C-alpha cells in the first residue's frame, strides 16, 4: 500500500484492492463546493415555497429586471423534470458533501465509484450550461442563487476531472496529467470567467446605463 501525507488536492492513497482515497484538501473542496450548491438549492427551494403560498412574494435575490429570481422561478425551465430543479440540487449536492465527509473520515473508493461521481458532475455541468443559455437568451434574467450553484458545479466538475486524470481513474496521456497537476485551477477560473463575460455582454447597456 502506498500512502502519501500530502494535503494538497493531488494527494491520493491506493490500496492493493484498487481503492483510492483523496487528500484532505480535495475532500474539503467537495464538502465546501457541495455545501455552496446545497445552500443555493435550499435558498431557491424556500423562495419557491413562499411563492406558492403568496404569488405576490418577491424573493430577496430579485433586485431589478435583470437580477430577478422571480422570473427564473416562474419559468418552465425551472422545473424541467416536473419538479423544481432545486430539489434535484438538494439531493445531488448533498451526495457530494457526504462523499467529502467520507474522505475526511478516511474513506477509500473503487474506480467505479469515482467514475460515477465524475458522471454526476458531468451531468451537472451540462445541465447548468443549458440553464445558463436559457437564463441569458430565453428567460432574459439571472438568479443569484443559480449563479452560486453554477460556480459550485463548475469547480466540482473540473477538480473531479483533474482528480480522475491525475490518479489514473481515467487513462490519459502523461502531458494531460502534468497539466492538471500544475494548472488544475486554471480551467474552472477560465470557465467561470467566460460565464461572467457572457452575462456582462448580454446586458451591457443595462450595466452601463
């Protein structure tokens, strides 16, 4: 068994049975990222419930005609699967937090477990990307809670991808491992920066008026 005491996100332990354990930094990233998404989902869910009781209720994150959670919550896109998207977030982000806590407790997981978690983050980033397009170009509004969930999902996806690449859960060329070992932070920063630029450009006249 090979064990590393490195606390960076690159730290990993692999047992003879093929189970892999991440370092504490990566575990905390899952806990904090999942927690941020959980808070966003909980905030949206509470506001949605209040809107059901009182159609005239204005969520605290509805600031103006652009930053308007009310418009987002009232849209068809907010309930793609027949129930509020935030309820899906409560489950998904809760799972991520549980995985992070399990790693902090010394948990080690087999390859299929990491691949399943990676698939979940891939679905999450794909779903968020679609919601971002709908929000900017169909609903014509953004939600601050949603933005928090988008950021959390983006960070979780790229660091989960980095983890699986660097530790052989997904086979990739050596240069890919080196890139993700040194610049794992770059892709989530670039991704979030692009989203911010799209939001800025979409309502440029509004922001500058």
